[in-house]
């Protein structure tokens, strides 16, 4: 097999991985925002505490998405080295 085909597949997989990370992060943030609005509607006096937990959870969800996107940039480079080593 031509090594360029394997490298192309690795880049395509990385693009799919980054896209799914963005979609997953967006869905997660939407669910968090919905929970915050529902919580404030039920207990308006707890706005400060609910907002605090919202921003902590937001940081975790966004951080995970950023880590996955960073791995998507690293993955093709690692795969390229492995493919070139196997093709020799």
C-alpha cells in the first residue's frame, strides 16, 4: 500500500475527530445552559451558586473539547511516523 494513502486516511480521521469534538462540546454546553436556566427558574435565590457550578462544569466540558482537538492535530503526525516505518 502506498504510504500517502495511509497518511491521507490519518488526516481524514483527525478531521472527523476534531469535528466530533466540536459537536460534542457544543451539545454539552447547550445541555449545561439549559440546566442553568431550569435551575434558576425553579430557585431564583440560588443564582450565585448555580452560576458557580455552571462555570466549573463549563470549564471541564470546554477543556475536554480543546484537548481532543489538540490530539487531532497530533494524531496524523504520529500515524505518519508509524506508516513510514511500516512501509520500509
